[in-house]
C-alpha cells in the first residue's frame, strides 16, 4: 500500500511540475542585423535582410523563462551592402555557392531569464557554422521579456574570419585589404506561436 501511495504522489508531482513548466515554441519575428569590418582604406558595413529562427521556451513558477533550444539561420545571399562590389566579394569569401547559410545552434539552455523590460545579461553557448566550418562560441547578449512574452535578444559578436577558413576579401588588385575581425551586431525578437 505504501508503494502505491508513493507512486501516486510522484505521478501527481510530475504532472504538476509539467503544468508549471509549460513549454512554448517561439519563432523569430523581427530582426536588425549588421556586419561591420575594417580595411586598410576605410571601415565597411553590410546588413542582413533575411534571418529565420526557432526555439523552445519553458516558463517557471516564478514567471521566469528558460530558453531550452534555439536555432538561427542566416541566408548568405541576403547580406547586402551599399558599396559596389562588396557583396560579391562577401558571397565569394563565404563560399555561398556551397554553403548558402550561416547557422547558430544553442548548445546549453539559458536558464531563469526574468520577465520584464530590463535587459538581462546572458552568455549564450552554441555552435556557429560559417562557410562550412563549425566552432563553439559564447555570445554575450542581453535578453528582455515583454509583457506579451516576446523575447528580445540584443548583442554583438566579434568573429575572426580566418577561424572559419575564410580569407579576408581584397579589392583593387590587392590594394584594399579587409581586416580579419568582423563584428556581427543583432537585435532580434522571438514571439510565441502554437
């Protein structure tokens, strides 16, 4: 009889815990993303016009959110620049014909994000894949949660192109040489969906 009571109690506890930790699916609904770099002649800037992403989020008893999974896809051919010739050099450097996407996959959950408009600093650990090369990265970001449970992620990440097997682009018969380090800056909004 005792075993039955313990088993029944554990079943009720598990059901209650699952109800308190409801899991929601999220999708990326808005973004502003740019890539900034340097060269021996001037700094340069590109924008990213197409990014998609999905994630799974659990809400705790205290209304905090935990990001369980996240997968972001950047379309390389959606990178644009006002400078003539820069975009084609970017596509070539990123080997867009073979690797048309840049991806980030969260490798560890981000726990206990408090609900509220105050930005909460987070170190998002994940796998970043560029031009077919995958590296473990830690992205320092700020996360805030709106009243309607939208999650806003804001941050920037310096990336060395050579770490991903990318030769920094050159132009003007090699007279213009870009710096090895670029900075990816982003502000994304994820919204719940059923």
